[in-house]
């Protein structure tokens, strides 16, 4: 396990007509020999944090290869301010954008898992001159609409909107509340069938066939719609959503190494 030296910045995010300040916790580890290379920013999944195994693997890979490393806890996650029920895609997108533009201040390769995978695409669309490559694991592009909202019966949709949140069992046995604002806000960030062709940077998409949270076909759909000519999809039989077995982490390292951005 690597050491974690946390820093913070304060981010004002618009919520329901007013601004709310969030303390955002992040890590940034520059490397002397990495000055001429892009940094690597790792983005975690929903209801996760910056301390997961895939990010640890990436942190070690960056140190070994002399590449600047960064990660963060989104607002409403981990050690950052906020309650999970209030989380939206905008929270994560604005926090990651702030980290890239105001702290890293250099070209970036973004690596994202699940929700973080969707964020890699949103960042590449918003910052085409800064984002030099993408690696995503179990990309959950547009999940708020395609996986959370559309499959629900109308009665459950109405109940979610009326209550303002939906209770769901968590992977750790607890219960978590998903705010309806995640759905409403997510609709402002949908990419499928309209925006993905604007993304031209090299992309590597990794997904397991045993993923019971996000279908592996989502990564294939993303790849088919991207606008660049350096796009690779790797499908892993029996790999689940966590994508944390040793052979999965090896594949993550290999995907990073194949990006043509390190020379």
C-alpha cells in the first residue's frame, strides 16, 4: 500500500439557484522526470473513493514510470465535503476540471472506473486540448438515464421524484440513498448518440463480461461512436464490475502503456 498525502481545495458549485462551497480532497504527486509528459488523473466510481485498488495500481505505475499522478474524492464522497444523497455528475466534473486547470496545469491522461469512465469522456469533450488520452474500466456513460431511470416502472419513477431520493442496497451491505437530482443533473451530461464523435484522443476501454452493474456492451457502444481513429476495446471473460483481480490490474497497466503519449 502506498502512502497518501492529501491536499484540499474549495469549490463553489451551483445548486438550486445558489452556490455551495465544498472542500475537495485530492492527491497530486509530481515526478521530476515527468515534467515533459502528461500527468495521469485517476477518477473513481460511484459511492467509492480515491483509495481503491485500481487507483493504487495506477499510483504505483506512475511512480515506476516517472509520471505525475493525481486523484481526488468527488464532493459527497470519501473525505470530501457533502452527503452522498446530494451528489451529481456536475459535482465530480467541476472538481476534476478544477484539478486539471488550476493544480496540474498541464496535459492529462484520464483514467476512470464506472462513473469515472463517463467523466473521462465528459472531460475530453470539454477540454480537448488538455486531455491527451483515456483509459476506462467498466465505462458507465449515461448510466443515470440508461441504467437507473429508464428500466424503472413509471410508478417507481414518480416515487423517486416525489421523495427526492431512492434507497438502494450497497455492495458493503449497508443502504445508500441516491438523490433524484443525480437523474435530473445527469440529463445535462448525456453523451450517447450526439456528442461522442467530438472526442478524438486515443482511448482504451476495458470491461468484463461478468459485470452485473454496467453491461459490457456499453463500452462497445462508446467505442463505436468515438471520433478518433485510435480506439481499442478489450472484453474480459468472467471479470466483474470491480475489475480487481491481478490479471485485470495487469490489463490496466498495459492499457496505460499502449497510449502513444509518453515519448
